[in-house]
C-alpha cells in the first residue's frame, strides 16, 4: 500500500519526468525535420551527434530524478571493458518502460548511443514516436502465424525492415538494442505464452539472428544484459512514487563468432543451433534473476 509520502511524490515526479522527456524529445524532433528537409550528407554526422547529445541528456536527467526521489541501490556489473568506438548488439529482458531509460543511461560514455527495435504502434506515442523516427530507429511490424497464413506475401517483411535499418548504422559506431521477448514480462503473459522460464518470456530468435547476419562483421560483441527490480512488482509506478530501492543491471559480454552468424531462415541446422544458444542464455538469465529476487 502506498503511504502519504508516495502519493505526494508521484504527481511531482511524474510531471518532472514528462517535462524532461518532452523538452529533449521536441529538440530531437526539430532536428529530425531539419535533417529531412535539408538532406545534405556532409551535415548528417553533425546533426546526428547533436541529436545524440539531446538523447543522452534526457537519460542523464531522468536517472538523476529517479535517484533524487528514490535513493535506490543501483548495482551495475560488467564483466569486460567496453568502448564508445565499437559496434554492439544488446539483447535484454524487458520488464518495464523503466528499462528503456536505464539502458540509454547505461550506454552513456560507455558505448555508442543506442537504437531500439520498436513496435510499429509506438510511432504514434506523443513525442516519443516522432523522436524515435527522427533518430532512424527501426519500427517493426510483427505478424501472427494466423495472419501470415492469410497474407503469405507479407512473410519476411519485418526481417526486411531489420535489413534496411541495419544498413544505416554501418558508417558510425552504433549500439543496437533488441528486447528479445518482444514485449514486457508479466505473470499473465508468462502463463499464456507457455514460457518455461520463471521470470522471462520465451525469446524470439529471428530478429537478432537477422541483425547478426546483416551486421555480424561490424559488431565487436553481443552484450547480454539482465535487468531486475528485486523489491517491486510494479517498477515504473513504484519508481514514480519514490518506492524503488534496488535496481540490478548485469552485463555479460559475448564474442561475435561464426556459430551465431548464419542463414537463420534457410539453414535448418543453423536455426536449431541458434535457438539452442539463445535459450541457454535465457536459462542463465532466469537463474540470475531468481537469485536476486530471493
């Protein structure tokens, strides 16, 4: 149950977070339209670097507000040195919208600014959708098996979107973030999807397999990031109410090798091995979360 203090903090903290997001988001959108209307290639790197500065400033201030209102214990463990001059693919579990803020902030001054793979519906989110579009983030259209059976000509379209998006990141060090489960974890989704994991949904391998096939020679490493909020069941709400007291971000670095680069959609042997590799990562991730929550 929330006390008087949380009820007082919530509207103030929410207003400050929304104001911070709106301010930096609008600046990114303005530059995005400027970049669209004046597509001068020589100016693109400069415009993008300014947009990245706005993007990271949003995360720095947002996390600062979280720390002011919550005083959380923030545990970040990284098993290897990282670089801002390399390409990375992040695979992460997804619990809350708070994950996005924390991952953007994690990248700040460690690795290149991140690009998220987003659901197509998110483009309609006020400010956030347009800001993501302005920064060339890929919007994915996911189709159900039933829908694809009725519209077979759309098969593979989401993967083609991945291919086109990845080509934009070839000339500048980039971090690509994929929430491999495709949606936020809830107990209801965990049960309805038949997930064999206690604290995770089943990982979807196709998107990251295709990203690795498209950019595998560029990625220095895969970063397997596990997020957990040990003392809360509603991270975003508890964070806004000043009730967040612990955040865990665990980073395991994985070399990019030939065993995880291949033709996922045509080579059945590679597909099975890749799914096995990813499921093993998810089993280890599930065990780590279980230990933290206990």
